[in-house]
């Protein structure tokens, strides 16, 4: 786990991203749709 804490400004910017489900000062949770696309592209060699 990272020791980096997100600032309030960073949290607000991340919450505007449609791929982000939730943000806390310590972690980002991505949407299931984003995770699915990420894995498909990763397996395709991107």
C-alpha cells in the first residue's frame, strides 16, 4: 500500500473521472467496466 495521501484537490479531480468509482485519501477504486476494459487490453498486449 502506498504511503502517499491524496490531497482534497486531487480527490475532487479524481472523482470527476468516469472510470473512478470511489476515492479516499489513501486509495482509488475503479469501476468494474474500466477494470474489464483494462484486462482485455492488457491481455491483447497493450
